[in-house]
């Protein structure tokens, strides 16, 4: 190596160390870490509680069903059916995903991970349906608003049936029942 390289290498290393130490003291983070944290703050947290916050409550569902003449459903029966389905899947996958270790103990980590992914997909689906309902509800409310200059509340549709606002309200009601 040349004398310049021998002289510059320790100086550059020292400068990099000082720079990293000063950033650590000042609380600044690397741009990549900062972007990751910003994205994590913006991303919605997908939980069953977040989905429940967006869907209509049971009293609203009763009113929607009676007002729009929709078919009511039994939420408890649906939850029981989902529980039974997960139980059947767990029992059928158990021989494949549960491994017996060398000392005779069963390691069910593979089955646990698989069922967590399935439950996560079901929660994400419920959250997506709740978001879709919430968007359609807001759209129907906007079309029916008195401040909407293109409001067609009193006019019939082109074909003599319901207008766009009434169609939007009915569609939002149907999506609310499905999301619940």
C-alpha cells in the first residue's frame, strides 16, 4: 500500500465513527430506518377490533334488514361454522405438520404457524370487507347529502326505478350485512 492509503484509511475510519456517534447522540436515524418507521405509522393495523369498529353494530343491522328488506343472518352460527372449519383443518393437518422430536415430544410449531396464517387471512378478509362497507356507506351518504349539488333525491332513475343515491344506499346496506 502507498503512504497515502496508510494515512487516509485510519482518518476515514475515524471520521465515519465520529459521524455515527454524533448521529446516535443527536437521535437522528438512518434514512432507511426513518422511512420504515414512517411507513409503519401510516399502515393500518389489521385486527378484528379494527374491523368491528367499521361494521354496523347489531342494532344497526336490525334496522338495515327491516328498512331494505334484506335477509338477516345468524352471526353466532357463522362464527361456530368458522370455528368448526378451523378445528377440522387443524385435525387433518396435524399428522403432517406436527413433528415428533428425538426425545418423543411433539413439536406443533409448524401447525401453529399454519393456523396463525389462516386466521390472519380471515381477519384481513374481514377488515377488507369492513373497509369496503365503510367506503360505500360514505359514498351513499355523500350522494344523499343536502350539500351535494348533483343530488337527485326526488328524481327517479333513468329507467323509472331508484336513483343513484338510493342504489348507493341499498348497495352499502348489503355490504354492511356481508361485512358484519
